[in-house]
């Protein structure tokens, strides 16, 4: 099962315990799913304050 970072909401593969952003605050309890392809041109990315392309959770508990 995939996990999500509490700091940047990035989706992380289950075998990893540290996010790309350097955080180890990772949760299995997340919901919603968004793929950001163009972080600079995406309204969703702006709303979520995402600056990098990737897969993100909408809510991380
Ligand atoms: Zn992160």
C-alpha cells in the first residue's frame, strides 16, 4: 500500500520511509489522488501549493 508525506503530500512507494522532500513524517491514512503534470501551469497545483510534478494525496491525516 502506498503512503503519503504529511509535509508535501507526495505519494510514496510503500517500501520507502523518507520522502523526496526529506521528511519522514509519512502516513498510510490519506485520501484523494491527484497527478500534477505541469506544476507551473496547473490551477490545482497552485491551490495545493505544489511546485513539482508528481503524484499527490489531497488529504493526509
Ligand atoms: Zn514530502
